[in-house]
C-alpha cells in the first residue's frame, strides 16, 4: 500500500461492512469467501465489461478458485427484463451470491437479481409501498458484495433498487431491508477512469441526495447530520475530482460523499428526484445530470419553507449567510462543472410536461418534498426548468 494513502484506509460497519480505501479491490475474493459465496454471479454494465478494472476483478476471483460468471446485459436505466435475464442466469448457474460492480445501474440491477433469485412472486409485488416488502421470502434473498465505480448514486449503501417498469415507463423502487449488500469494497482508484462529465453528473447526484434529505421535513436526526457533512465533502472535492481526475484523495472523498448521501436519504427525497425519474424513464436522460439541472429550480420553489435550513447550510459551508447565497453557490458550481442550465438542453421539451408532471406527482420521492406538490405545481416547475426561469 502506498504510504501517502494510509490515512484514507478504513473499515466501517455502518450501515454495512465497508472496506474503504485505495487498493482494497484486492480483497474482493476475501470478501466473497467471508460471506460464504463460492460461485458468484458478477453483474456489471456493458460499458465496463471489457475494461481492465473488470478483467482484474474477475481474475482475482478466478485465482481464488471462485466459480464466476459475468452478466452485463443492463441498460443505462435498468428495466425489468434486465433483472429477469440475470435471475435466469443466476438460477441456471446455481450461483450462491452476487458481486455488484459498477455505477448505479449495475448495482441496482445486481441487488434486484439477488433479491429475486429465490422469490416466487413477481418483482412488482415488492414495490416500496406500505409493507409490501413483507411479502418476500427472506431465505430467498442472495448475498451481495458491492463494488461502486462511480461516486454518485451510493446504491452500495441502499436497501432498494430503482427499476423501470416497461409497461408504463415508470421508475419503481423495489425494497427490502435485506437488499443491503453484506459488504462493500469502496476503492477510489476504480473511479479514476471516469470522464469529467460523468464525474460531475454523478457528483451532483450525490449532492442532490444529501440536499434533498437535509431539506426533507421528516424527522431523522442521523440522516440530517450525515447529509450536512456529505455536502461539505462535495463542496470541497467535486471540482477537484472533475478537473483533476487522477487525484486519488479527491476521488476518495467523493466516494465517501456518495455513500453518505445514500445513507442520508433514508430521511427522504423530494421534487428533484420525483421529476428526474420520469425524465430518465421517458427520455433516457442521465439521472445525476437531470438532478443537477433541476436543482436550482426546485430550491427556488421550496425556498420559503427551507429558508433557515439553507441559510444554516450556507454558513456551514462558508459560502454566505442566506438561502439565496446557497442557491447562488449551486448555480456557480453547475457552471464550473459545465452542467446545462435547462431541461431543454438535455432533450426534455414542453410537449412532455403534462405526462411528466403526472408521473412526478405519483413518484414516491414526491412525498418528502418540503412544499406539498400538486400536478399544477409540477407542470409549472417543468415549464420553468425547460425555459430557464428561476423566479
């Protein structure tokens, strides 16, 4: 291990076991064995499948004598068919666990495959509604070792998967407490190859998770505190990680901020995510980028009810003393990271407003927004974000 990175090496046990730090991917086989996994299904996305980081990881498992099969038939916004194919392969190969390797799409799909591997009911019977998760057979949920390669979604710390229902093009959350990976290997060196644009978009996704959790009216003081520090790490390190992608320290802190955002949003999300989900399911926009575009519009909409929260956040981040100072900082950060200013810039047009507004209102994230939302309010917000109106 390189001495200069020793301060970035740690083992955490919240909310699950985490091996954090540069070079920790070398412990992948050990993590599998520790979880009792001898024949893992290795799930990743097609963009990574042929890259050295995947080849190296598969080699580590092979050298350890673990019988491993690669599955990479995953869309950027995963759909039920991706999960079904993975479950079929899992069962045919008599696998006993899953290695989830990649960004949010791969991790969500992998967790859903592990969850569904031993279930008999349809996946949509386990949507995150009321107590539907109790319908699942806990004994039929396979163990997951998660290895994130982007610093954004934090799916490695989550107990759910976001999967698109092709029947109506809606994103649905499949939830069960045991979907949480049993162990995470968070190696920032795996994120070094990310292009600047993806680093920026995923980093803004991490910010959106902490920011919406922080703004949510629900009571969860642990989530509130984690969100605060997660945003500080984004403020300090996202520009550096984007502009100097080989900076391992910046990559490490952003990977931590990503995980923190996912832990924090147990407190709730809001209109950013409620609006982003239908954009990506209908038009295929990048989730983190869409959140980044929507961020200031939603903040302005919510400003009257979160004025003091944002003001205290501005003081904590040392960027001002008022909620307006915080919103101004978001706008400057987006500009520095080359984030587009409007939804129209990423392919969302006015003719979609009615459809998207209805979908946003029905999205589970909507309930956590500080301002109670209506279809009309969403239509106005979509119109503002398409046309660049912040007032």
